[in-house]
C-alpha cells in the first residue's frame, strides 16, 4: 500500500465551515483606524467591534418534537452582537467567531 501525501490547505479561501445546531460563524468587521477627530489609533487602543457578517449557519436548534427551529439570520447578514459573545478562532489569516444565535442582538440593514 502506498502512503498518500497529506494535502495542504490554502489560507481558508476554500474551507467550508459548518457549525452544529444553533451556532453561527461570524467574521468580525475591522476596527476603525482613526477617531472622528483624525487621531490614528494603535492596535492596542482599538476596541474590537461588536459588528460582523454571518459566514455560515448550522441546522437550527433541535425542538422537543424533533424538528429544527429556523434561523432568524442568514449567510451574508450584517449583525450586531455583544462584545464578549462567542469563541474566537483563526482560519488562515481570518479571525472568526463561533457563537450561538442567541448571542446575536440585531441584524443591521
């Protein structure tokens, strides 16, 4: 039997991420580089924004009757969430958040 060479994954562009249950994957928006007065902020002074774009959604919360509850958000929605919501992780050079749908406060139109 010949051994197969492990395939290298690229920087996350072709990665498919499917969260489970009522979980949502969100990519956080970039923080502002300057203040309204024009002062440039260093990385240590920037607040992490509580806004992002939904990248992927799970199957929905499992209900008592065995069916799945539909999501209120969909892939591509811009959302607002609490500052400490979700678990941060990196895929390549992208910083993503995995959170419950309950952690999402609003959809930004």
